[in-house]
C-alpha cells in the first residue's frame, strides 16, 4: 500500500481517483512556513485559529526543499549513522511514513515521552510529533538532553484551544462559585485534569492546583483518582475524551456542562455548575471530529460483520455507534490480537490507519473517512526538516531546541508523576516491533 503522501501526490496528478481535504497538502510544508500569517496548514478546520505568538518556523534552506525523497532519505540515514547513540529520533503514530521510517521509537505522545526518558545516552532527542509532545519530552528528559522538533510550526489545534490565561480566568470564576475549602470527606471543591494534548503551562497549572495529566489510555483511571480527591473535575482541552470517559463511568450527561471560555461562567447557569460532576472545556480535535455515525452506517452496510474501532477524541455519537473505542495503542493491539482475517473500519488519523493496513495484510483495514485528510500539523514535518536538523547536529549545531522554563516544568512534572503513580504508562514500543 502506498504511503499517505504518495497517495496525495497521485490524486493530485489524477493518476488515481480519490479526494483530499485540501489540494494544498501536495505542496511542501515550507510553502506554509513562508506565509505572513501563521496557520495550522492545509486540511485543518476553519474553526481552528492559531494563537498569537505561536512558534514560527524559519525558512528551510533550499537544498532541503528541492532534494528528492531518495536523496533526503540517504542524507538522514548518513547523519544518523554518524551521530549513533548521541541522537534518538521519535516518531508519533500519526507522522508520515517518509519520516517514521527513521524513528528509533514509534508510539503515542506518552510512550514517546517515556522513550525520551529511557534514552539518557542521547544528547539530542529529535521529536517528530507536535509541539506539546516535544515540551513533555523536555520536561521528562535529562538536563543534558536537547529536544528538537524538526518543524516548530507543528503545533496542535486542540492543545491550543485551552490557553493558560483562559483556564486561570475559568478557575477564578469556579473558585468564587464553589469556594476553596474541602468538604467533610476532605475532597477539594474541584480538581483540574488536563489531557496530555495540552501546553506545558496547563500541565504546570494542574501540578500547582492538586491536579493531574491523563492520556487517552488512562483517562478513566485518572478520573477515578480525581473523584477520590475532589467533588468535581475541570477537564481540558478535549471535550470528547472527557465526555466519552465520564459517560462510560456512569456520569450523566446532564452533569457534564461545557465551559465556553468566551462566555461568563462558561455559558452556564450557577445551578448547572453547582450540580456539575465534570466540567468539559470547549475543545476538540479537527481530525477526529471528521468521523460520523453516517460513515459507520455506510461501513456496516458495505461490509457486514465489520469491526469499527474509533479513538475517544471522536464525538460521543460516533463512539456509541462503534464496536469499541480506545487509544492508538488500544487500536493497534486490538488489530494485532485478531486471529482470523477480519475487516476493520478505523476512526483515527489516516497515517496510522494506512500503516496498520500495511502491517496486517491478512485483514482488511480502512479509514471510516473516505477523504484523505492527515493531521495537518503532524504533516508540517517533512523529511527535508528531519535532514536539516540532523545534519546540523552532525556539525555540532542544535536547531529548534524546545526549552520549558523550570518554573513551569517543575509543577508540570508533579502532574505527570501523579499520573504515573495513578497508573503506569504503556510500555515503550521499539520501532522494529511496530514495523516500518
Ligand atoms: S490529531 Fe488532533 S489532537 Fe492529535 S496532534 Fe493532530 S490536531 Fe492535535
């Protein structure tokens, strides 16, 4: 099966039929680095507005923009050989194959942060993921290690939907409403819980306010932890992960008001907030928001007996209509565990779906979404950027280093450590187990 990038190029030239969510995806990401207004890149939803002050990527030198994929692959390989154990390359499941093929570890954001921590010999951690992941790796990595995202413009629109100023403002309003004193059982009025997909500042906020971080694989364990210590939870930034997890734990939808940061009291009445068990931030992932119940119905009609697996960042109706919902790790393991040839329709990012289809040719695996639409921010990392940062390391230059100030990193580490204590993370997955 061709890579997502190759498919996009073939659709552009008309060599194969198909639809891409933006024809501009076929251009190199450097075209978007040059635009006067920063953007998440082609394919992101119109509702995703990039925050002022987001990191900007400088112009990638021409030699990396014009080199062929074969030339870049040879240069990346040579640079990695020269650097040896001094560098570790991490690749997220949603990253394009042309980059992931050079990753020493492939995984989700938490597995990759653990991989960063488990490779102390590496002076440089080249993180082929998005900005918040590189921040988390820097928080957990040793002081002698530099964390380097190949393209600084690879952010995450969902993570950006909750900024520290809006969360602090929300917290003040909630403190005024609920007070700050614990109840007779010693439970705090409210506990903040942030999804891993959030800035270091928000993880630090949770560390400072008795809160915790969660991932899509341990969200229910973390919510249990929070309910033991608090009367209610403020969950950000992803409303869908919060709603899907709390609903599965038996929290009624009527006790899950949504907080819109642009409205007083988040757009809720005092009575609604008084009765709340989980307050959901108004955030979402534009990739997972594309999946619909209609797509699931179509898959079931065309492939009777199909198994539908979706990520919990999908809307609640989609999760309810699927056979199962879980993290990227869960989806990969569910497919690997199927002993008989099975048809799977998957609701998560297309690079991962494509890779699973290649790794498991005995199964029929396809994306629920017929439109080819990768995560636009992950897509900002192209082999040209990877070659650029690696060859700089060979010359002794560290480009694009992410540094989280210690005043933020220290409380963020506390919130991450609370999560680790609540439930140890999934094991790091070496690249040779995952495949290409
Ligand atoms: S898939 Fe969604 S949540 Fe994940 S990095 Fe892309 S925009 Fe962010």
